[in-house]
């Protein structure tokens, strides 16, 4: 079955460390997204990518970095510059725009800074 | 600057009655609108979408209405069931610089009482 796989589901990070969250999809989708969810904030867009080797900053990109070397993969690195990284992170993908516009989400990754 | 707004944080309805969830947006360039349902610690689940060229889309118990002049959309759930209790997110998308940007509202918690 096709879908999006995020890993790890739970991750603890020490202050000053970089961590990378994995997002892989086998849906042959072009567009991929990273969101962050905090209580009362809904989903806020970090980065998004429409094609391989291209990506755009979302609304809260500071302290994060991404890469899109393969269509299937869109890893997110939470750098030490991110001042408040503890959150629930969601990866999503969208197929080619058409009459049935459906988006798939991964199960999410909980990041806690200790 | 919040482009997609869900102004009511919560709604409580009786089983069997209609649930109406509202969403407003500010960016007239949005051309696709989507509703998602989310349970705690899980990724959102797609419910229904609507293109800006339509004013209504129906799928089973779920109907989305779009009023472009008012920049307003709503999700109707009829009849409401206890299993519908979750947080509902409204989202809007637009092509920006060749990429599709997807923006979410803060979410609204729906409680359906038996």
C-alpha cells in the first residue's frame, strides 16, 4: 500500500544538537511539506518542495533545513538555531493537481529537547 | 499574518444533529480548499476538498460550501456521530512560484455527544 512514512516517531534531543526527521513517500507525489504543530497553533508550514532539488521556505523556516535529492524523500533537519524545537512534526505530500485534490500525511514525529 | 482562520475553537453538538464548522480566508489567490480531521498524536485524515470553481461539494455525510465573495467556507456534517469527535482543520492552497503552498487554520475541536 502506498503512503508516507515518518521516522522516528519519538525523538529526544539535547540542546545544541541537530536532529534529522525522515519522511519517505511511495505515492509518486510531486509536492511534499513539513508542518509543525504546537498547542493552540494548528499546523504551521516550515518548508515545502514541488520538485526534486527545489524547495521553498514556509512561514516558520528559521532554524530548520531540508533537502529534496529524491522525489520520494524530504528529510527535515532541526538545527541548534531553532530556539523552541519541542513540537509534533508532520510531513505531507500531494499528487499532481487535478479534480480530486487529496493530501496524505505521515503519522508524525514527536521531538523533545531535554 | 494568518491567512486561514477558524475563529471558533470548539463546537459541541448532539448525536444526529448537524455540525457546521466555519473557516475564513484572506488570500484571494487560494484556489483549493480542504478539510481534515485529526485525532491526538496522529496525522490528519483528509475529509473533503473543493475547488474555487465550485460552490458545493458533497461526500456522504460531509458537505463543503464555498462562498468566494465572502472568502468563507463551511463544513457540514449530517448526521453527526460520536466518532466524528476530533479536531477539524481547514486548509487552503495556491500555486506560488511554481510550487503549491498549503496553509492550515488553527483547528476546531468538535465534540458529538451521544
